[in-house]
């Protein structure tokens, strides 16, 4: 607390942060519980998807993709002074927390780690003949960093900004992030073994396509242009 900050205001801010953190944890745990119950209820005697399946690969990679978006959205939600940006960041964070929890629940019920081991390549599961993303064909070798993912330097820059600069850079990073994840969602919607995995892939593709249009409009309304994909 600064010298000229009202103690009551500081306490209120702390309480708000604690309440939101608790609520976010509840959303994540509820999503995980729903994901586990869904997979266990329909699996029956069928074997869970293999570790190299589209279903497991999508859950691993989209969950990792979501976790970075949650980090960026949480930062914007906390620090933005633009009500439209703050509301959008809150909606994105809440939605992706829930979906991340669902995917964590799936992976746990399939006896898979909830995250890939460090150094493991991404998108190795997207090998259908003719599939490509951003002009680069997916291969069994995979990629080190998924399309749309921000670098450590970009995240550090986002943390250093404030005001309109923070709002614009968040919108730019999130637009690129959304666009980068669309191919994974579409591929899972087309190729996953399990219906509920296909459904989530389609839901993410639809939602992030729509949100990408909103993000681009908000960027241009603030006198900026999107980042290169």
C-alpha cells in the first residue's frame, strides 16, 4: 500500500483479489470434475484413447494453449482501465479456465499427464494427409511452439505496460493467439475419436472465430493494427 492510499480501499482490493482467485479455482476444479465424470460415465468397458491419439494430443496442446491465454487475460482483467477490455478479458479467462479444467479431467481419467513433459513437441497428432497450418505442414515431428503462442519477451512486455498501451497489446496478442489455435480446434472437431472431444473442438473453433472478429474490431477502434500471425 502506498502512503497516500486509503487503507479501506487497499483492503477492499485485496478482498476482491482473494474472492476472484477463489472463484477461478472453483471454475477450474468444477471443469475438471465435469470432464472426469463425463469420460468415466461413457467409457464403460472401452479402452481410453491412446497416448498418440488425436483426443489426447488435442487435450494436451489445447490445454497448454489455453493456460497462456488465461495468464494474459488475467493480467488484462486486473490492470486494464478500459471497461470493454476488462469485460472481454474476464469472459475469456472464465471460459478457458472451465475448458482447461475439462481437458484436465479427461486426461486424468485416461491415465495421462495433464501437461506434456518439458521439451516434448506439440501438434504431432495433426498428421492427416494434406493438413497444414499457416503454410507449414504438420508432421509426426511436431513443433516446439504452437502457432499463436506469445514468447517470454512478449509476455514480459505485456506485464510492463499500462493504460491504452496495455489494452492494445493484450488485444493484439490475444487475436494472434486465437487465430493460432483455430486449426487445432478444427482438426479435433473433424478427427477426434470421442464425440465430446469433437464437440469441444467445434465449440472452441466457433467461439474463437467469433471472438477474433471482435478482437480485430477493438484493435482498429483503438487506432492500431493486428500483429502478424
